[in-house]
């Protein structure tokens, strides 16, 4: 089944059909949950509102995620595209928004999964405290992985389209220095570890190194898997390795949203509903970007997404020192992507004007 079939049409609203359906179901469930937990209209409205805010938070934090997903998906076969957009979204919604927070509590509190679910239902404050205590290693791991994703995009000698030319040209040329992005990340790890003290510093270093090793392992594994698939069949190529890469990337993007959600509510089930709604919009945006060729039409949009990734990775590092409101993270990324979109539109307009001018001159010469 193709992605077009999954969307039920090529209109913009058609791409978001399932997202709208999930939104309606999720908000109804949120209202029911609010009524059951408080027994009042005001309580129901509060939970309903929190679910909506969490969905908006997830969408604002994941604009760049959708663009990067689309960039990788456009080179995958239709079969693997559909596998990611079906199984991948299930893993993203249930794995990262439900299983991941539970797993953190299971490891940190050394209790079983069932006990963790009971803790989330009966003692949400204690559950939230355990999650917040785990923020430092999560931020170090996720920040390192995302930083490598962003730097690898810019340190690429084959990259010939530049948005901020004076910077990106130098970065592309510097790609000839083997391992330069790894060296930069290691320097930042050392810098931030020195700003932390005692056990926190050690935890940061270990978690960041695990993030770096995970990125390198995914890159190597993805290359090996896709290379082996090419020898097996042409139809299977470019799939499994890219699928694994996108899943780990989505997980890294989700860290910030999951942890930040506890600032709004300590109820795991409300968080799962709100972030799950947001994840469906990310999926819909990804499909639209791939099918409509938006990345090709707006040449700087991808650049804006990767700059947003780099800024998000630095923010995750800084959050190990002090809290930065999630609204700043979300709005900052959205603003960068908006500016890159405006720059792309401006470039396209100038190109059309130049083509019209040249066409006019050609006609004048032929008269």
C-alpha cells in the first residue's frame, strides 16, 4: 500500500484525516479521564485543555522531526516508507510516550512494570519526581545523538546548497577533516561535564558517550543492513537500516517532549494522550512533505530543520545546568523553520523574476 492510499487523497486536509480522527478520540478520552478522576465539569475541562496543550507542544517541538523524517523517507522504497509510517508511528506513540517513561521508572526505582503502572496511577507526584530525577542522563544522551545528526548534515563535502553561505561553505569544506564532528561533540561533552559537579558530572559524561556510540552504531548498522539488502533484492534496498535510524532519531526528539510534559501534568495517561495526538500530526506532516516534494520546492526548509536540531541539542545540554521552558524550545525551532521557509519562498520568487527577465530579453533579441 502506498503512502497516497494511506492518506485518502492528495489535498492538504486529506493528509491530516487520521490526525483529526485521533485528535477527536484523544480529546474525548481526556475529557472522560478528567471526569472519572475529578467528577466535575471543571476537572474534565482542565484535563481536556491539558491534552490539547500537550498536543500543540509535541507538534511545535517536532516540526524539524517531520522534515528530517521526510528527507530520509524520500530515498526509501514505497514498501519501507509504508512500514515506517505504520509500524514506526506505533513504536513512536506507544514506545516513546508510554513504554519509555515506564521503563525509566522501572530502572530508577528498581520495581516491576506492573508496579510502575500502579505508581503512575496512584502516586503521580512520586512518578513525576522519578522522571525528573532521570532528566540529566536523558538530556545528555538525547542531546549528543541529535548534535551528531545536525553536525553530520552540515559537515558534508557533497552538500552544495547553502542557506547561510559564509558558514555552511566552511563547514562543507571542513568535512574533509575525518572525524571533525565527533571531535566537536567530545569537546562540548568535556566542557559541560566540567560545569557539573561530582556524580552529576560522571553521569553526564557516561550518558553523552552512550549517545555518541549509539549514533555511530546506528550509522554502521544501517549501512551494513542496507548493503546486505542490496545484494538480496533490489526491492528491499534502502529500508531496514534507514528504518532503525529513523526510530532512534524519533526517540531522541521525543525525550524533550516527554520530560517537558511533566511540567504540565504528572498523569502518565494524560501525557500519553496529548503527545500521541501530536505524534499523529508529525506523521501526517511527514507524508505530505514526501508526497508533495515540499523539500525540493523549498530549498532551505531542510536547512532550517537541521539548525533547529542543533539548537535543540545544545538546549538539552544546557538543561542539565538549569531549566529552560519547553515553550522556548518549541517556538525557537518553529521560528527557524519559518525563517527558512520565508527564505525559500523569496529565493523561488527571485528565480522566477530572473527567468522572466531572461525570457523577455530573448524575445526582444529575436524581434
